[in-house]
């Protein structure tokens, strides 16, 4: 069973969580971030992914949680998600990897306004709410 490590960024602005959507084959939104490359630190990965996906500069980071989940869109895969709460500079300017982004409010989440990957919907966001980080 293949396991990949994904480094994810939680970006909250004005009580809204930034979520992204990839190529048109994907219908769900997820937290920005990506796969840890060989020889790369988690923070280097965060910096690279935020710049590549959204043209954002990482200013600060705090480790939040780690989740082990079934890999979306890949049978028999597992993903080790290492989630950081981050501050960034700049405004999202998606690259070709990202087809759309949204700033989702807690009310949007509670009303299922956007389709979300199961790990984001069932684990990450409920933990952010429980900790009082996403209000």
C-alpha cells in the first residue's frame, strides 16, 4: 500500500477558510498544500506549494495536527496529512494547477455549500471548529 506525505496549509482570513480545487476532474475542494518531495522539509514544502498553487508567500506557520487518511482518487493509497495553520502575504492568484478557490465561512461549511474531500470535511474542519480556530 502506497503512503504519501501531504503538507497542508490552513489559511483563515476574516473568519473564512481558504479552500482550493484542482483540475476539472476533481469536484471537491481541499486545503492548499501538496506532496512532500524527497529531501524537502515540511516548511520548504509549504512555501513551495503556496507559491506554486496560489502565488502566496508563507510568513508564519504553526503545526496543528496530523491525520492518516485514505487517499482520495487513488485506490488502496494512504496519505499522512501534516496540517499547519499559516499566515501568508499576498492575495490568492491561482496557477494552472488550481482551477478555483473559495473563502468558506463556518455557515457555508454547516450548510454543505461546497463539496469537500472527506478528510477535510470529516476531520480537519471539525477539529478547527472544536479548537475555536475556525468560527
